[in-house]
C-alpha cells in the first residue's frame, strides 16, 4: 500500500519554497524565520530541504510554532550573513473538504478491498461446493 499512500500524499501536497536573508551575531548559531504558509499537517517531517548560502552551515529545524509559523533553524555559523532556502510541503486541497476526506479514506478503501477479496473468494469457492 506504500505506493498508494505516497500517491495520495503527493496529490494532497504542493512544495513551497521560501528564501530568507539571515544574519547571526557573534556566538549565535540559531535563527528564527516565519514561513509564508503552514506546514502540511503541522508536521516537521514536511520540511524537505534547508539550504544555506554558507558552506560551513549545517541547517536543521530546531522548532516550529503552528499558530505563528515561526520556525527555528539551528546549525548556523555565527557572525555571518547568509541566504536560507527552505522547501516544505503545504496542503494543496485547501477549501476542498470533500476531496480531502476522500483522499484520507482511499488507503483504508484499498486495505478493505485487499483484505476482503481473498476471504470473499474463498467463501464463494466453498459455497459453490455445497450445491
């Protein structure tokens, strides 16, 4: 079911890329940025990539506030100016409640089909033998 689940995820999301100018002071290795859109399902794993224009940086997400979209980035070099590029997944079905609900249920529908089909086939074989 993994390909179906991944296909549903790809259908439900779009990739958003934001670029930020970031200045760190001496001794400061973290920076807070505000994303332009909410992360998909407010899940940190929706952040696909964080790139820095400084090769010494190793940027990673340290925190995320779902109500303000404020995202803490750590692993930055201190006393430097850089450009941070963050790619993350956002909800592509905003305002499409029915389609979103159906997309949520598709993996369960497939599970029911694959679990019940063999049981139904076996039952049909045994029922036919009695007649």
